[in-house]
């Protein structure tokens, strides 16, 4: 490997000889100049990895040389060194995109630290994070072998997500494979946990149960609403917790995060069931019985989520919340831009609900469009597209408007999604639904060991389409496939992002409260 080449320009370069010897002993090649013109000529003749630049030199000043360097090589790291602590000089240097700023007299170790920070930072950070996960691997494994509570599962998932994000850019493919295997194990254990506990939670047979879709607003939002409040609730459909974590730095530019929570989606983890439950404060079969006009069954024509505003209004009435409400569902770019323009009109409301439907469309597009599959080839790429979309979306403008008014913002979702890997065979009649992660029908044929089976839909408060209807759910990374045209079906859907079943990514989803800075 070639040595790192340093160009050091300083009119007192002879006095810095001890520093140069120190760096050479550390394995660096150091080239020197005592003026800016000569330094620029050297840059034109050969390649350097970094430049140390004195701010106060005769002839061209350091700031002027810096401007020339950025014209010649915009991405070359430049460390400014100066005797002056004047704020204006610091601002000029920082504004010119310097890599570091050091005040004379500098010590050899300061120079070495700056070099490592700018040239070896990614390698050092990667090695440290790899070592950190190796230390934590055993701890997570021991936790998975315990009988975890619903809150302990939240903490385990947060920990796995943190390592997944920290190690995403690691050059160590081996450690990424270890993490992938541990996450797969976690999902298998979590699925069994849900199989054992879900029916009891839904039926209120356990006092220690998590916040679920139908109790979220009652427990987390409504207590803070009154006629003096002005709160925005933004629901990004199909937003996973890891996607929230990569979006978080963008929000933190404008908001202080007051709570970073996770709640549990109900089953099926789809918009029709989970989001209707969230806005109504009821479970699906309860909605069907109490508000039949607002519920559309699987076998009925029509949009399955067209009455969310009405269901939300009814829930507010049930809990005695006489407040001014607005509700907006954004399904395309034009609607998003229109809402940005109308934001000032929402200031008189106590609660403004915005449902934004991009991430769900992204997951479906990734299944159906080859180019999106290539752009979102794996989990890190899927997260990257989410960031890119958000930065250029009307939702970013909406978020900044809310911050500019000093208002509270709640960000959440209705369910997540999981990248499916393993086909599970199922046979159903022509009335069986099409979702890949859960099936409902009256003539389902499957291996009971491969699914979470609910023979009686009423046990988990789901509509019963006919007298012999049942529901089955995929665990972990499985997806349902029909025996007919099996190979084509499996190849088409493998590695696509789906929702409806049981996994950490689908069920453990973000609920974030923040306050404008």
C-alpha cells in the first residue's frame, strides 16, 4: 500500500522540522513549501492525500490558497493552521469547506489526530464498531434465550437495529453475515413469542400487554390534546423503525426528540387492518359491527381505508375530545405540494392528521419494477432511497413549516415490512385473498407447523367472511406461494418487501414525539 502523501505549506516550515520527522516516523510522506504559489504548483504536478495550510503567509494568504485548492481539487482535505483566533478568519475557513482548523502552536499528536480523523476515520470507526458488536453479540444471544417481555423485545430490536445501521458500511462482510444470522434468530424467537401471547393481549387476558394499534391514540396522543393545543400527527405508511432512524438526523435539525418509542401493530400488519384500528380505536371486527358503513371486507369492492377521517372523528367523540380536527391523505406529489401551500390554514386546528403514502408505494414499486429492485437491492439501499425521497419531498417542507411555528409533531406509522426469503406452500380457493404474508379463506390447505394459525377469527377480533373462515400468518422471512407455477412465483417475490405477517420489522414500529427547537 502506498504511503499517505502530505503537503505542508507554512512560511516557517523550518521550525516545524520536529513535527515532520514525527510524521515520517509514523509512515507518512511529507512534502513542504514555504509559500502559497509554490504549494499550488506542487499540487498541479503531483497528487496529495491532504494539505496542511498556514493561514498567514507572505504573498498569497492561506485563505486565498485555500480557494485555489478548492477550485483545483474540491474534495482534497485541507487543514488550516493559524495563530489567529479571530472569529471572521475561522468562519472564512469553515465556509470554504476545510477538513479541520488548528491553532498554533500545534503539537505533533494534534497533527496525527487530524490525519487519522480525515484519512483513516472510516476504517477506525468500522473497526471499533465491529469490535463493539462482537462484544455485544453474546449479550444479545443470551437475551434471546430468556423469556423476554414485550418491552424487552423492543429493547432487543432497538439494539439490533442500531448495530445494523452502525455496521451497514463496514468492510467486514463476515461481521455483517453474523449480524444477519442473529437477526434471523431473533425473528424466529419473536414469532414464537407472538404465537404464544397475541391472543391473550387482544382479549385483555394479560395486564402486561403492549400498546397496540387500536390503543395507540387513546394511550399516547389523546391525553395531551385540548382546545389550547396545536399538534400535528404525521403517519408515514409502512415506515420501519430502521427507516425512522436514518431519517432522524433530518428531523433533529429542527426538532428535539422528546420520546423515541415503539408500539406493536395488530395482525394482519396491513393498512386495511392496522391503520383502520389506529384511527378508530377499535379492532377490525368491532369496527365492522359498530360502524358497518365504514368497513370494507376483503371480498368487497372498494378502497379498504376510505373512512379513516370518519373513524377518527368517532373515536374523538367517544373519548369526549371536542376539538378542531383536520385530516389529509397524501397519495401523490401534486397533493403533497398542494398541502404545503395550505399549511397556514391549519394553524387554527387542535389536531392536524397527515397520512403520507410514499414508503408503501416504494415497497410495492420495488416488487413490480425492475429498476426500483436494482436501486433498492438490499436493506441499506432501501433505507437510502427513503432518505433521498424525504429530502426532496413536500413532507420535508411540511415538517419545516411545523418547526417554524414552534409546534409539536408526532411521527408514526401503521405497520412495517420485511424482506421475504422463504416460500411456504398454501392452497386456497378463488376467494382467498392475495396478500403474501397472511391468508384468509374457508378452504386453506397448509402445513400447521409453518404458520401462526387462527381457526376462529373472532379469537383475534377479525371479521369472519363465512362460517368456516380462518386466518394464517407467515412468521419471520416466509411468504406464501401457490403450488401452481410455483418456481416463477417464488423467483418473482423472493427478496421483495412485504407486510401482513409476524416479524420484528412489521410489528415493532416507531412512535416519535418531538418539539420544535
